[in-house]
């Protein structure tokens, strides 16, 4: 019997490590999110690279404002702000728990939203980046907290990405996964655009916020998948992935047939 190639042996070993398989996807997501955030943070601190697009993008969007688009994006930024979004999250989590009679996923979503809010406030306080000039703002002087990162963007992106993951992880069909990614990306992009269009943030603010939201998603993924590995209570639906290793397959299914003697 031939010795498996090193990559195959590594994959076979990985498939037989349920805890590692549970943790790796989330760690990868968190690392990618941190990479995006750090790139934006470094650009803002050094005033180079991606931050060179901050002023041109802001000035372009302010210059093409129209009453109709402004009204729509102002409504969107209000709904996803600190007044309305927490109410939406609270209602969604309570309804989820009551109707589905399970609390792990609703509590995980609520915890992710709290974590993203605290993370946003912490970074805002540490970086202390000034907002864009008041003359560019839709309502001058209405935003007084730090500009980096965008709280609206990280809140919306976290809500859509984490809620979508918690649903898609239990119903992992290609339609559900694609729908989750499309809704998450388009929703977060729309809110980020509203913050730029209304003159409340720079481009690096919203990109950094999206990176932090991916970090939160990565942490949630790790916590949830480790929870699955340890065993689910009867009230929770089965996940769309199995912590058990896949069944062993014969790498050479025709070998025995070739080796059998002929009459």
C-alpha cells in the first residue's frame, strides 16, 4: 500500500481534529479582519496609502448630493444608529428566543452587538480622530464622537454578518450561504455609503469598521463552533457542519479488483 503524500496526510490529520476544525475558520476570519483594520489604522496614523483617498471621496460625494438620495440615506443612517438599532437587535433576539425556544444563538448575537459597540467606543477614544469638517456634514455639529472607526458601520455589519452566520451555520445550503453573504455585504456597504455621503466619516473610518466587524464574526464563529463540538442541548437545531471526521474512503478503489486473479 503506497504511503499517502504529505498534504493528504496533513488533511487526514486535520479532519480527525474536531476542536481544531472548529477553531480555524474563526481564527482566519479574525486575522483577516485585523489585517484590514490595521491597514486602515496605519494609513490614518501615517497619513498615507489608503487614507489619501479620504478627502477626494468625501468631496466627490458631497459634490453630487441630491435631495432624494440624501433623504433615503439620512433615513438609513437614523435606523442603523445608536437610537434605533439597539431596539431592533433587542426585539430580534427576544423574538428569536421565544419563537424558536432556544437562547444560545440569540444571546450570542446580543453579545456580539455589545462587544462591537464597546470595541468601537474603545478605538474611537484611543485614536481620537477628528470628524470631517462641519461644512461637509448633512447636519453640521450633529456628530461629536471620534471619527475612527464608524460606529454605524461596525454595528450594522456585525448584526448582519453574525445573524446571518448563526442562521446559515444551521442550514448550510448554497442558497442560504450566498443569501447571507449578499445581504451582509450589501447592507453594510449601504450604511457605510450613507455615512460617507452625509459627510460624517472618511473612507478609512468605514473600511476599518468593516474589518472590526469581521473580527467580531471570527470570534463568534470560534465560540459557536466550540459549543457545537462540546454537544448541543435538545432545544438547539443541528449545525450544518459535523464535528465528526468524514468517513474514511479507499484512495484506490480499483486496486483490489486489479489485484484479484482471473480464472
